[in-house]
C-alpha cells in the first residue's frame, strides 16, 4: 500500500505548465530517486509536496492526510531538506536544531544524543555555537541536513543532498540514509550523482516536462548513468 499518492497533479508557473497531470506513488520504507534534466520539474514537485507552491489540479495524500484538506497534519509528517541551505543568521547551529525540534513538537532531551551523534558524524562538533555567516557552504549544507535528519517523519524529502559536500560527508550521508531506510523511513530525493545510489536506492522515477516518463530499479543504474553523462 502506498504511503504517498500523487494523482493528476498540475502546477502552473506563469504561462508554463511546470507539472502536467503527474502521477506518483511511493510505498512505505522505499528510497526513491527522482531524476531528470534541469527544468524537468523535480524541485517544483518537491516544493508542491511541501505546500510551498499551489497546484491547479490534482491531489497529494500522505497516509490518509490530504494536503489540500488537512495541511497541518500532512505537514507534520513530512520533512523537506532543500538544495540551498536556509538558515537564520541570528541563530547558532545548535539553535537551528532546537528550532526544528520545537517546530515538529519533538522532545529535545530525547534527541540531544542524536544531535551529538550527527555533529560527530559530519565533523562539525566544534561549530555548535557558530552562526551561519561564519560557515562555509559545505558546513551550512551539513547543518541543514542534520536539521532534517533529526526528525523521524513519515516522509523525508531531500533536494540534491550530495551537492556541496566533500567525499567523506557524502559517504557519511549515504550511511545515515541507509540506517534510516533500515528503520523503515520513506525517502524521496533528487540527485545527479548516481554513484551514491547503488547501495540504497529501491527505484528511480524520471521526470520530463512535468510528467513521469519512466520508472526503474537499481539494477538499471549503469544504463541510466550513461544516458546522463
């Protein structure tokens, strides 16, 4: 049974139909890679799934929660990690974690050891009291990732998670996502770095001009890489 169902979804941006009657289902516990060339509609779809963009037609349902009819309960069950880090200049790194925990009504005391674990894993344990403007782009990306990874949401959505990360951090993220998938979390991500997907992806969904045009399994990754080279 699908955890997430998207049916006949259309989004207009100006005169352009960014998503055109798109249909997508994601099963519980899957890791699905959303792929396609620039302008295919990947980021538009993710932002629409988070309620950041309006849609003119269709529906988005997570479990029994319809984004249009029950947005509050829907959004409580989804975490979105954008490609470009969105951090508040007046908050320290640790205060960003606290903000996410409060926003999703989680227990900070329970998550404190998890925060420490991620700070160590991503090698930014000495940056907990730093402000975003003092961090490199890669460090800001790590902070944004940890914010999202802290929350045990039903669906984790990540836009281009490997961009801006060094090789060690990319491997760390793959290990973290592997652990989350093993615990049953459902993950949707976009990426152009297919080498990172070999061990963790269940299937890919390809978009073109706002429509799903192809789906496949991890066994087809080699052929897929050649098409995007």
